[in-house]
C-alpha cells in the first residue's frame, strides 16, 4: 500500500508530539512503507488487473469505433464522394454545354461570314451591272453624238465642197480673164469638175 508522508504524520501516535491540528511534526515515514506503496501502474501485483482493464477498455473503444465513429465517418466519406461525383457530373455537363455553345457560336459566325460574302458578292455584281449599264448608256450616247457629228461634218464638207467648186470656178475664171481676157464658163466648170472628181 502506498503511504504518503502526510498520511503517516496524521496517523502517528499522540505521544510523538502531536499538535492541535493533529499533524505530528518531526516524524518520518519508514523507508519500507514507501517502497511498498509503488505507483500502481508499475506495481507487479496489479499487472493482471491492469491487463484486464486494458482489454475491456480496448474492447469498448473498438466497439465504439465500430458501431458509432466508423459508420459516421463512412457516411461523411460517402456523402463527400457523392457530392464530388455530383460536382464532377455537373462540371462535365457544363463543359458539354459550353462546348455546344462554342460550336453554335462558330457555326453562326461561319454563317454570318458566308452571308456577308454573299451580300458583298451581290453588291459587287449589282455595282458591276449598274456600271455596265451606265457605260453602255454613255457609249450609246457617245455613238449617237459621234454619228451626229460625222453627219454634220459630212454636210459641212459637202456644202463646203459645193462652195469649193463654185469658188474654184470663179477663181479659175478670174485668173483666166486676167491672163487671157475672156473665159468660157462652161469649159472652166468642166475643168474644175474633172480635177475635183
């Protein structure tokens, strides 16, 4: 049995100088009594009971872990696994939606580019057709004006040629009259016609 110095002092006989409080001053506990009172975990006499209590405590702790703690931990792990799997599924679904949106955007962009190219081609063709029509109109107008100008030039030339013949006849008559004296108008006219023709 483990005896403390205070316990030994309180239970000392009254003839060893007990005080009013019941504590004996100046007494010592015998050395054998201190060695008998070893710390219980180190006492070889209590090893068997300690092992029994260790086995019982370990068994109860094992049952507590098996029946209470582990199912709760398994539930938490399963809940987290389900949440992670759900999050991964949702992320995959959102990725597929994003991929589909990107594909739709690219398709719309390609259609818009094709539409823009078609509109540009139509505008270019319309501008070319309009330019061709305007060019043909201008060419027609120029051809008409050119024909009018050529006709006017021809009429001016023919009237000038008529006048040239008359002028040539009168000039030739005047020269002959100056040189010879009197000129035959019919002869001069036939001579001028033969030279002009």
